[in-house]
């Protein structure tokens, strides 16, 4: 089975531009998570979905960030407008809620650089 | 809120030797899950091992095992017969088992492991 797929793997953009990160969870998984990793703050949860419904978006830094999950196999994280402080690695993870420990499986991440 | 602490920013081990990475956590909950993730230079987050808090037996996965001390809120990872491919950043993570707490993982700061040939 394919793992979590993220695109693009690298994104370089200029301040003020819109950035869209994409994620395809593992087939059959019903929970999806967006994390951000920076040197200063480590790994932090931005938002997660259960059955395509956003459950907790308290980690979304500000209104410039938005996330959607239109169906069970696709999610986007959008930053508009982007700022240099948004530079980070963004991970998508998925899990099968309802079974045991609900291990989260991570995608390869998108390294975002905002200049 | 739960917190996870990894007090060793860096560790090193000789190839074929054993190393133990430390992790402590703070929670008022009695039911939860603990995980160790590995992040090699490729930055892919790889699940290494998990432990259910209600289980007294320590989890083991091949060369990886944990020492789970619930009363002390300690969850260390032991890597036996270290291999060069074990070199990575290791993260300890906590997840509540309570539905009302959601499914978020709370991560420690990470420990960078170097394996010397």
C-alpha cells in the first residue's frame, strides 16, 4: 500500500504569495492531521479531521492559514498571504480511528521557504 | 495539558553497542499511548514503537524496546546492536486515550542520535 503522499516536496515562494500544500492519506484511514516542524517550536499540530470534518483547528496560527478536506482521499493546507515566518516543514499524517492506538503515519513532508 | 520532555538533545553510540534514549511526560490521565518516532535526514517521520499505558509489559520491536515506568512517567527507548542506519532524530510522543481530548500527538523536543562506525 502507498503511504501518505504529499505534494510538492519543496516549495519556494515570495512573501505575499498564496501557497497550497496537498495531501493524500492512506486509503481507508479516517483521520488526517497537519503538523508543522520548525527549529524554534518543534513539531506542532495545526489541525486535524475525522471523517473529513475538522475537529480541532486550535493550532492554526492565524487566519492566513486554512485547511480543507473535500473527500476522504484529499486535503489541502493553504497559506494566503505567505510570510517568511511560515517557512517550515509541513507534515500530513493519517490514522485509522477506531482501532487501538490509532498510530499516525506521516507523509514525507513539504519544505516551504518563503523569501 | 500534557507535556513531553526529552532531556538529551544529542546522544552517540558505537556501532553494535546499545544506547538508551530518555523521555518523561506529564499527564493527569490514566489511559494514554506513547510512541517513539524516528526522523532520519530524509525527514520522513517513521513510527518505531508504541506502548499502551494499560499494558504492564514493555513493548519490543526487533532491536528496539522500551522501558515504560508509569508511576515515574518515564518512557525510554533502548536500541540494541546499533546500526549506522539508526542515526536519526528520535521523538517521543504522547496521545491521550480520551475521546474528548482528541487525537493530537504531543511531541518531545527530540534527541539526535549519532552512530559511530
